[in-house]
């Protein structure tokens, strides 16, 4: 047995696990070509023995570091940071180990803090100075020897709740304002872990009236304390006359806790707004405070950023990242995993809060197998939870809250030119990732936006890691959304969710002639196929302008709840789209829009099995289902069944031509609508537009039947119409497994981890033994197992369809990247 494992007996370990097959994504598109290696500098002070930061004997020369100095924590030394010092150190380079004390409050004020395995250093806050980097300072190979380590608590032994550890990042004259200040890990280990909470945010458990000083939570919380800063999220949509960042009075309110009595919080000032807390639609209460803090010292000046490079280890849990992110600077984000590939498989961002970022909350760039869970993002310029270049796969975003991402500018040299950076809580471009149980609130433009486009200036064919671990060139538009389930969006500035592809380009609605037809037909509708559709499950959107914009072919939308919006299903690209269990209430003038909105055109078929519409009130010009006028291919049809509505007042039709403009046909064919079994088993309703002359004269006996039909629609009873099966979804992809922690108990190991999948996970196997699955919901399984000490740990999973994970997560005890106390 290797000595390293024998030494771990009876210790709890936090593992930042190294996959044996780890690769940094060398072929991924890079937008960092403008960076150059900075001039190397010498330290003023270096550690020459183990000891406390405050002990002069730790250093050569033998004195305590002072303001303005460059400090080297040298290779082979372990320095304990044991002070709360206001002096601003110019730079700290950690080549050995810097560990923050757990028995007192600590504070480090610094310009640049770098963790890297190099005796040479520079003041670059982006590029690495280690051997084996490319010309922009990106590590290409793992480092040899003991990893340099910054440890501010560990996942197993976090900084205790009664103490605080704070790192304040200061800009210092002479440094590059685009790079510094910064906290950067270059193939080292960086751990930041505060006192845990059972939940960082929860739903309200009771309604909150204006003037209330107490809020009731829907469930009990632990780890929340008097004095903590909290937000109560907005409920009612606020009119968006300009960018939310520019002075709009929004519904989300910030307060501090003065008393905690079970699920009741008393706040330091009355709330001004109403916050929904009963029924289906409820706001959230989120805790922004943590006892490990990384922050910019001058939020109004030059802000700092943090990042991990490839072949690093470490993780973040229950820490606060405040006033970070460099606005309009590419790659300088509040939390940034930069071109990591799968070299940090096993790392988590767990329970952190990211507050007032000027450039994203958490950026996952060219990175795989990252777990982001239970986090709170509050106020960001540009997208919040962001996957940057379209190569990211197998990442898990689970139960995160994103509030108020603001519209920003396109970043210089950004990889994806079509990304407008408009302000979306969650933004991603590769479907092979898992997003479940997240909530987006009061963002400038979108709650969620998935987007991948192809153009003359950008190819959507990119290097993508396949299930066997190999990289292939793939048109990313054909990769379906892998798992998107139980997500919610409310009180957004514009839209709840957009699924976009090249067809998202706008059409001049004033042109309704051959020119429009040619424009629409020129759109490249490349997307996933009928066996591998985008799948959206159990999506809830309320209090928004546009609710759901499904602008891609081949989609399965199973469970869609929309409430109190101006537009429900808006501007859809109807072609092989399957809807199930759609429930609309108070859904505005266009609850279920026609194909491509005012272009009123569609290419293919859709089915809607289960449509419930509440509050059918309004006028003839705005029916519930707006009928498409133009059948571009001759095969467009829309099939419904199990359609119910309530509160009809006789003035608003369920199916009719409509929209802000009724569109004259510019092709000969109209689009028929069928409601299967509407008049009884086998007796179907066929509804057509009276403008569709080819359908009016098809031999059926059409009639008016309000409120089913309106002033420009008629219905006939028909038979012998088969329900089309448009999609044939198959699960031919294996799960993705991440080992997240190991506990050594005597001569045994307790291994825990997370597996996620697009199907149903049935087993997780670790070292040939079945792990115990403790939770399995929405394709995400938490598991654990206990077995004797071993030289290697290997974990993989299988799903119900019989797919077995090929790219197993393997840990070797002889790897210096494998095990961390």
C-alpha cells in the first residue's frame, strides 16, 4: 500500500480528483491570443521554513512581510496565514503551501495572489509562469512534484462559522489593469471553503405584504445567522423602459437578518414590495453572506478576478465572491474555469454566493465535468452562469439561483460572435450539459438562453469530447439539450427561456411577399434529429413578457407551465416539435403563437398532447392558438388532443388567425389544425383559416363554432386522421460520473460522488462494487460507498437504456494530483 494512503487513516479528505485520461482542450477555440508573458520579477521575501506568517523566523530576510512587497511561499514550506493585516502586499506567489488559520479571523490584502509550481514569477494576473505553457501562458501538461497549495479551509474541514477568512484584492500602480488584481491558480491546488449551509436559498413559505418585517421560509435552514445579508426576490414583473442596471426600481430587496425563529426571519427594515409566497408561484429568499470572502477592495475602481487553469485542483464551497469581474474585459470573471478540459474532474463550486459582479458569476470555459450546485448569483454585468465557447460538455448546474444579470456589451475577441451578452442568468451553447432545479429571476433579457449559430464568419463545427473520451469535430447545433428539467424563470425583463439556432434571425415583418419567402427559406435550420431531440421537462415561467421561445426543430417539451405573461409559446420554429402537458393561464395576447410569429410560416408538423388554458378572455384578434398561414413545405400540420379551456366569455376564440398583424398568404398552402377525438373517439376537429383557399375547398363541411373558432377560422368534423409520432427519442449516451470526496476511516475508504444522465441512472459502480444511491431525481444521482483502502479508485455508471460509462473517473494514489488533505 502506498505510504500516502497509510498516512490518511482517520482523516477526512477533500479530493480534487485527477482523471487518468485528463486532457486540456488544446483544439478548443481560444480568444486569449492577445496575452503575452510578463517580465519576471524577484521576491522581496521568501519562506525558508514551516511556520506562521506572523513569525519573522519563517522568512528570509527574517522579518514579517510588509506593504508593497512581493512574497514567495517557497517550495517545500508550509506557511500558516494567522493575521488580519490591513497592509497591502503587492504580490504573493505560492509554490509551497499557504494555509489560513482556522482558529481566528484572518484577512489578507493583496494585489496578486498566484498559486503555481514555479520559482519564477511575473505580475501577470492571467498567464501562468510554470514550465510547459503555450505562448499565452496556458498549461499544456501536468506539473511534476508536490502541488503548490492555497488552503482557506477544505470541504471536509471548512473555516468554522465563528471565524471569517477574507482575501481583499487591491489594484496597485504599475500592474496591468486588465490582469490585476487577481487570484489565480496555475496547475496548483486552490481551496476556499466556508461554513456549510443545508440550503443557500429557499422558496417563501407565506405571502409577504408591503411593510412586512418578517418572512417565512418554506423549509428550515441551517448555517444562516443573525447579521447575514439576504435577498427576497421580486415577484411582479417590472416594466423595462431601459436596462435594469440603469436605475429601474426592481422587486428584489436586500436586507439583513436580526432574528431567526425556526422558519421565520426578522429583517432589519420593512420590505417595500409584495412578494408571492403561496400557491404555485412563489419568490425566493437567498443568503448572500459567507465566512470566507474574496472581494475587490475598491469596487468603484479597478476590480479583481479569480481563475483556475488546466491541471489545477481544488474547489469552492460556501464562500462569497463580491465586487469582482472586469467589465468589458474577456476572461476576467468573478469565478473562471479557463480551458480546463477534464483535468479538474472532481471539482465543485458548491453553495457560493457571487454578488455584484461586473463580468459574469461563474464562467465554465472549455471545461468538462464541473459540478456547480446550490449557488446564488446576484447582480452581474452580462450573462451569469456562462459556458463560453460551445465545447463544454458533461457539466452539472443543479439548484442554483440567478438574480439580476444585466445587459452588457459584446466582449472584445469573444469566441462566439453571435452572443450579444444581453443579460441571461444561464447561457450555454452546447446541449450536452445538465441544468436541473435552477431558478432565474429578474434578469435584464433572459432567464435561460441556449444558442448555437453558424455563419460565414463562424463555423459551428467545433472539437467536442465524445463519450469514449476522444475528441471529434461536430456541428454543435446537432447536439441536443441533454438534460433540462425542473427549472423555473420568473419576473424577467424580457423572456423566460429561448432555445435558438440560426433561424433566430429576424425577418422584416413589413415584407409579406416573395422576398419574405426567400428570406425564410434561406435560413439554415440545422438542429438535432428526431431520434435525439432537444428535451425540456417541467419548465415553469411566470411574470415575464415572452415566456418560452422554441426556435429550433426537433424538440420535446414535456411539462410547460406559463402564467401571467404577455406572450406564451412565442415565435416557434414549428418542425418536429412535440408538446405535452402545457398549462397556460393569464397568458396575454398570444398564448400559443403561430409559426415564426409575424412571418406566420412553418416547415413541418407539431403535436400538442394536453393543452389546458385558463381565463380565456379577450378579443377575436388575439385567440389562444394563433394559426399559421403559410405552409412552406406542403407538409406542415398541427395536431392537438386533450385540449381544455375555462372562463370563456364568447369574445375570444381558441383557434383563429391572429397576431399583431394578420398575414396574407405568400405561398398557396395553408396549415391545418386538428384536435383529435374532440367530438368523441375517432371523431376529430379540423380547423382551418378562411384565408387558406386550398383547405376551404377540400370537400369538408366547415362551419363556425365559437369559441373554438373565430372570425377567420372554421371547423369540420373529420375521421381517419392518425396521430403523428414525430420523434423517436433514443438514449444512446452513457451517464457522467464525478467522484467528489473520500473519507478515510481506519483501514477503509468512504467515497462519495455525483452522476448525471439524460436518462434514468440505475447503477453506480466503484472498484467493482455497487455504490448506494441516496438521491436520484431529474437525472442526478448522489451516491456513496465504503470499501478497504486501495491504490486506485475507479467509478462509472449505467443507465436504464443499457449505456455504460466509458470515460470512467479514475483516481490513482501514486498521482500527486490525486489526494489532498
